[in-house]
């Protein structure tokens, strides 16, 4: 059991179909592949790389821009689809990581290794914030398309509040590795975005 991949090819095929839905402009397969590439970069730091990979695959499996419970539904889907492949302790860690993407605050684990894995996982999810400006701008346009139903004044207010809350944090990223690699650019990108949102339409 331990040597078999948690996410086998059959599961990848099923999950990939969810991520290929037409209304996913950012939360799609490219986002998952980017996170998996980062998990590869930092594999040596991960205590349970397969659990992190499972959390990556499932964390946006359910995505409806009008819903408030995507993370809970994605965690429930992980529990359903991974049933019988995994012990309860490991499953609860995966669920906690998925649920944490709602706020990007660290889940409380007694285990330092699990906390480290969750820190790296959450940082991978936010790495786009520290991308080069062109890639960051493409991400912002893609997210706006996912929320096309939100009127512009509401979008500006809501998105501005999200960016303001991230910029107010002492650190956007949980780990030193990601702070060094992405934090300075993330702050520049978000400040520039916030300035544009606050200009008169």
C-alpha cells in the first residue's frame, strides 16, 4: 500500500476531467501541473510527498466561483475517492491541507513534519502571486473571467480587500524558501494590482 501511488493514472484521468471544465480559466490543469512541478522542486523537504501530491490534485477538484464551500466539497471528494487507499491519520492531514486553502492559514498539527508539508503546500498554491509581472497579470485576468458574473464595482471592492489582507500579513508565504524566491515580487505585483483596482473605472 505504502509503495503504490495515492494518485494513480485512473484517478489522474478522472481528476483531469474536472479541471478541464470550460469555466476554469485559472483553477485548471495548468495550475495543478505548476504546483506538481514545485512539489518536485522541493521534494527533498517534504515528509510525505505523496500526501502533498494528493492534496494538490484534490484541492480545487470542486470549483464553483459562486459557492462558498468549494474547499469542503473538494476535501469530501478526496475522502471518498481515496477511501481504502489510505489510513485515517494520513487522510485527515490531506483534508486539513485542502481545507486550509480557503484562508491560507496553517492548519494546527501536533506533528512538525505535517506542519512543514502543509506550509510548503500552501506556498505552492500561492506561488503565482510572485510570478513575473506578465504571468501575474495573465493570472489576474483568468481569475476575473472565472468571476465574470460579478459586476465591476463589486469585483474591485472584493478583489481589493483580498489583496489588502495579503499585503497586511507579516509574510505572504509560510516558508523561508518561498519567501526568498517569491515574496518580494509578490508584494510588487499585488501592490500594482491594488493600485489599478483603486483607480476610477
